[in-house]
C-alpha cells in the first residue's frame, strides 16, 4: 500500500509541479506584451448570444458602444435565442438608432446554434464572442485585434477574466487559471480561452459542431488542431455573474469539466496535426483532467490507510482538518486565509472532476443551461462615466 501511495503521489507531482516547470522552461513565444497597432485595422464583428438577459442587456449594449475601434470597421450583432423576458424587445429598442448594431431573433435557445446562425452571414476577418454578463474595457478590442494581427500563426486570442462578485474559491480559481494561461501563451500556445470574451479568425471555423457545449474550449482546440496558436493578452474582462454559493461553484465546475472532456475526446485524434508546443499543452492538460482526480484519490486513500495503522498524524486530526476546511468553505472569502483557500479549491476541483468523469458516459448536456445564481451589482461596470 505504501509503495502504491508513493507512486500515486509521484505521478500527481509530475502532472502538477512538472507542468509548471515545463511552462517556465524553453523559449517564450510572447503574446502578452502589448503589440503595436497594425498598418491597417481589419473588419471585426462582435457576437453576443443571449437568452432571457433582460437584466443585463442594456448595460451590455452600452458597454459595447464604448469600445474603441476605427469607425466603419465594427459591427455588433445580438443573437437572441427565444427569450421570453423582453430581452429581444429591449435590445431592439436600444439599437434602433445605431446602425453599428444588429439584433436578430431565433426560435431556439442554444448558444452554439445562435453563434452558427451569425457565422453563416459573417464576412469579417475577426469575430469577437462575448457574454451578456461580461464587461470589457474600452481598449479591450483594440488589444485583442492587435495581438492577433501581429502574428499570422495566431488564430485565437483570449483575455483574463476577473469575477466582480463570487465565492472565494471562484475568485481564487480565476486568479490561478489566468496566470496559467498567460504562462501557456508565453510558452507558445494557451490551452483554452474563456467564454466571457475571446477573438478568433473567421477563416478558422466555418461553424461550430452542433454538439459543442463549450464554444471557448472548442475554438481554442480547433486552432491547435489547425497548426495555429492561441494567445492571451493582459487586459482583464470583468464577469458580473459568478456563483456565490459553494454548491453553485461545485455544479459550475462539474458542468465546465464535462464540456472540456467532450472537446478533449473530440480533438484527441488530431493531436498529430498540432504544433509541438500546442500538442504538449494539450497532453499535459488532458492528463491533469483525466488522471489527477484518480491519483489524488489514491493518494488520500493510501494516507488514510497508513494513518489508521498508527501513522502520524492520527485519523482524528485528519477528519478534524477536513471538517474545518469544509466549514470554512461555507464562509465568505474575506474570512478565509489564502493558505486554506488553496487546498480547499484543490479538494473542490478534484471532487468536480471525479463527478464529471463518472457521469460523462451518460451526460446529455447542451449549450443551453440555467443561469448562475448571483447577486445584483449596484453600479455599472466598464463604463467611461
């Protein structure tokens, strides 16, 4: 038992610490430093797929109207998916006097289908996909496009995300993954981008596969499979709707892990077409997604077995420590020190990944799912005023 426990711990260490060491090694390909403006700015279309977003839509439209970009080269398209709360009517009224905005209505509430509808009529060189609850700084689009235009090998450009209000573990998770994806970008190719805001070349995808749940993961892996790069810039995007209860955080992570697994399975046969750096990132992340939860479980089982036979600390100490971490997880972020939040987040992610792996063969998840429960924000975020 001791040998197998040590082996599980060693493999787990290689998957995690080894990955961090690999990211810091080799030649950095850049992608984070602000690039110079292109000689000629390309045409860009902004796509916002919405469903029952009456609470957010007008503020989102105002936020998009403040994006800095050369006149006449930006088109903003709102694709409403069978909203029943007045979203379409509110968006249409807001956009009526602005020719740069277009609102269309579909009879299906499915983000993938909504994006595909917009892609069918798009002629722009770059497409920016953003969510109704995401707030962009005025210079966000310019920064994303400049990064993409600076390198013909870059097909997708992402941005770090910060949670305006959410559970302690959700905010910590964003901080960690933002750093990781920026390191991946420097190493040559980021693993994925995130749904609140990402930019991609129109030539990359004729359309999303119908069963895509995570469009952000799909577009990034499609770029890798096409032998192109995924870059991440430094300008953060603010996400207003984040899970605030621990149970909601867990459900959210399970859903995201399930969607990520679907894309890993889809693109696994195409790893041979990926660049060396993109293939390495893909394999590292796939290994972490599939193997890390089981290695963590094996390690914990082995340690508990060892302790139960008289090892130190006692089993009582381990149970008490786990109970303390769980109790602290129910409290607000400000009351929990970072030294405890990190292992709590690790426990949460392992549990979510194990759940997603077990239920994956039976999963019927689609690109239409319930909104995350959150608290309303008193002030508008991302405005110039």
